[in-house]
C-alpha cells in the first residue's frame, strides 16, 4: 500500500500552520443565511412557505478563504473591495474581531458589498439571491490593490488568488501580482473561475472543480481517460507547476510535470458544498507554506474538504478537526 502522507507528517504540517503567513487577494462576500422550516405550500403559488427560525451572517468568498486560514491557526492578510455600506462595515469588523489584517480592504462607493442570501430549510438550500455589481473595478481601485499587494507580499509565505468573478480579478492584476511574487520567490495559488482561465498562466498551482476543468479544457470529464486529457490540456496551457482538480464525490486529481495522483474522497455525508473550494485553497496554501509537497498539501486539503461538506452553510474547521480527519483517513486503505 502506497501512502502519500504519514500521520506523523500530517501532524507536523498542521502544527506548522500557526507559523504560516498567507496573503489572500480576491472577491470579498458576505454570506447571509435564513434558516427555517417548511410545513405547507403557498396558496398564492406552487412554492414552499418557509417559516423563518433564525438568520446568520458569515464571511464568504475570499473572506471565507481568510476565515478558513484563521480557523486552522494560520495568519492571514486580505485585499479586496467592499461598498461604502453597512454590509461592508460589518465585513471589516468581522475580520478585525478575528485579528485578521484588513488594511488592504478598499471601499468603493460606486459598488455595493456583495451579499449572497441563501434560504435553508431542513438542511436543504431552497433558493439563493445575490446583491452585487460584477463590473470591472475602477483603475484607481485596482492600483490601490496592487500597491497593497507589493507591500504585503513581502511578509507572506504564499499568495492566494480567490476569484469569484465579481470584478476584482483582471488579467492585468494577476499578471502584475504574479510578477511581484516571482521576484520575491513566493508561490501563487489560484482558486479559479472558468471565464478567467487565461489570466492564470504561469502561477504556481490552480484548483478548478470538475465542471470548471471541463469547461476550460473543452473536454467533458466523465471517466479516467477524459480526466487525463482535460488535466493534460490545462496543465500545458497554464504552464503552472501543479493543477489540482476537485471532483466532489470522486475526490481530487493532482497533475504535476510527470505524474498524476488521484486522491479518493473522504467525506462520509455531504450536506452542503458551499465554500468547500475556499477550504481547499486555504488548507492547501497553509500546507505549502509549511513545506509540504503538492501531493501532501492536496491530501490534507482533501481531508479538510471532507469535514466542511458535512456541515450546513459556509463552514470552517479547526486544527483538531483536521487532525482527527487525517488520523481516521490515514488508517484506512483510501490512500494507496
């Protein structure tokens, strides 16, 4: 049985999380959840009536990447754009309460803070509605973001680009940020959006999900052969050091220069995949900052994703939960 990660090595890497410094660049979002129960259908239309029992607001988008890094013990700084509104003020306050550096959060009165509202009943998402403006950010705002990146990247071990296609991530921003990081010798990890794949050429690692990889490569992934072709196309096109395709119930597939590694899923129950990609990129970055290989980092990220998809809503996990998941997973024959 071949193992990609020993339990002792996993524990060592998780312990190193507390020394990691991550800079996150991306689209800041507030996730608003309305929780309730359904007992009847509306007499006005054939839709369920949700009796609201509670509401919650949590960090979403790139702010959830930062939140995952923080919850796992790492130190994070973030740069992005919010509106000059109550939601933006609340987002910054939530970051500051956690001790997360928010000096790079830029207010823009011309756009609202992005808010995603999900209505959930009986652990099932009923509907989602978004309040947002996805136009490209103004040049002066982009210049301020880049200025912050040049300063903050010096203190970071790794840079994460969390692209939710809300207007922040442009070709120019990625190219200039990547150039800064190359001069500093810092790796760049990208959680992508399919419409921006040609922006990410030359970064260190990209983590598309199965659908994004299919669309970006032009190869519909439905078996091992098409997965290999899609991975090969993207890896060669992007010119990155590694490509990690997250595949839901089929686990993850890591493509490197001369190898292909398939990591089976470890999730026992899946309640909600909201924010799972944020957990993957956050855990991956922390592990790489601690000296993990791409393969070791991917295995840890797979364990982390298996924990958060078992929770309802945008979720994070603790180092203890990750240790427990790794201990259980590494005692099975899953990693062979």
